[in-house]
C-alpha cells in the first residue's frame, strides 16, 4: 500500500497494537500469506542479528534508515515478520521467545517494529549474553579529554527527549549517542552502546524547539497532521492542547499561519532523524550566535555510563535529589507514570500507569534480572539522581530548571 502525502506516511493503526504470546497465530498468518516475502533485510543491534521479513515498503524504508546493517551472510539470531493484508486479524503483535521470532499483523506503524519488535526481541537475546537494555536517552560529554556518559531514564511525557536535546543544543562538548534505548556492556566498567543509526523521534519536540521545524520538513515523517480539522478530532478533549489554546486566543495556529504541517497536533507523529543533524548553538569569533548541525564528528556509538538521571512528573517530589541504591530500585520497580499518546490506548491517556523499570519494550520483562542489573550499575560507581519535572510547592518546575540541575550533576 502506498499511503504517502509528500514525504508524510499515514499508517493504520497510528500507534502500537496489543501484543500477546503466540498460540499458533504466527504459523497460521504465515500460511495465509503463503508466499515469499518481497523484502528481507538484516540489522546488527549491538551484536544481535535481527532479520526483517515484510511486504511493507514503508517498513522496509524506515528499517534501512534506522538500523546498522549486518554483514552479508551472517545468521539471524531472531526474526521479525511484518505482514499486511491478512483477513481475519485485527492489528496485533505475536511473540514466540523460544523460537526467537515475532510477528506484527496488519500494522505498518513503524514504532511497533522498532520498539516492541526489534528492541524487545534483541533485549531477550542480549540479556542471555550479559548485555542489558535501558529505555533511556544517552548523551556523551567530553571533559578534559575524557568522555563521560549521562543516561536519562523516564516514562513517556516527563521530558527525557527534551532534556537530552537541551544538552546537545547548549553544550558544544556534548556528543549525540541515543534518544531512546541503549544496551550496557560491562568491560568491566559499564559502557552504553547505541542501538540506532538514525533516530525515530516524536515530532512534537518542535513545539518547544522550533529550530527542528525546517529540519523535519526535509525528512521522512509519519502520521503528521496536515489539516486543521484533524486537530479538533485529536485535541478537543485536552484543555491545554494547542487547538483549545487557539480557540481561547492564547496562541496562533500553524495552519492559519500558512503551514501545511503541524508537528505537535498529534503526540505520536514521528520523524526519522539523522543524528548528525541535531542543531547546536555556537558563538562566533565576533561574539555572534549561530545554529549549526552537530556534525558527524559529534556522533558516538559508545560511552561510559557515569550518571543516570531518573525523571518523574508529580506534585510531591523535590526538584532534585541524589539516590541511594534501595531508592533507585524502589523508584524503578514501581515505574509509576502518566500515560501519553503512543504509550497506551486512547481511553487510558492521561491516567496513571505502572511500567517496571520504565521499559515497555520486552515481550516479557524479567524483573529479577533487571533489579540485579541496576544494582550492579550502582555498585560500579554510577551516580543516580531523581529529578521532578512537575510541580513543587505549587510552582511549576520549568524545562530550564531541570536542564540546569542536569548540567550541575554532570559538572558542566
């Protein structure tokens, strides 16, 4: 199916479908498909080889942009099937961990392929090799000739992406690593390795960082709203949405201003973003300020893990505090968060959910193994902090305040 408007692709559905353990559905769907897959590719995700088999050109395109390719002839450690046009099935993901395979039926939404698909299956295989996943953004900081790494772990909607982008934008000595997921190797000190070649990012980052708008205009995008009437369908029940703010005269509308795309009208619209294109603010020799791309020299795939910042968004926690090991485990095991678009079905958006270790990607998460991993990280000397991006003493904690706390934590 070709469903492009310009470089914008509309998927059906436009969010992750339900998932469940395979009870024979995978073989049934493959039998109904009944032919060779036209598109087969292999990715190398931190040493784990994952093969794609699909009949979706959209998934193939995003896959080739997203992952590091495996060497020709290597044997797959796991297989992802993405099959569309199968009668009798609603969009769904089925997983078979014993046979290291996963099938997504009647859904071209790439977020399913990337997160619950590739990264989830890779994590199952990698943990057996003493390699451990973290659902978090990672930034490298060059200090006195050495590289230090800061990993920001947070549920969707608490500012993980915004804060990692602030560091990349404001610090010339920052390096682009990952914005969503890393795997940690102990060599013997913990090293975070990047999973993705290009980043599958939410486009709503452009609402507060408008410098991204002209960059997104040139890149492959997914499910971006292209007309004003669509905003009413998606946002009318959200009092602080830009649609309702426009109605109240509190801000202007992108479409009224002549734009043909709005990157924040839907919280789960996406872009495939090359890491080297991250914007950075620099000072010219004459004192002037200018935005430039970070460049390929500022992209790294490995960095030591020195700091882990956990983000929460509530009205009770202090803005920032250093955690001991038991506090780290308590926060992560509870995994309390507010559900945002893309992280659950629409009827749950805005409600409280619980996601142990803030990692929704594994088909089945091993809580004991995750706890041992984070205790090992703490014992290796990694500093853990908890930052609240919500309210404290009835005052909103601003993005800038949180940014400055992180800068003080990493010493820049």
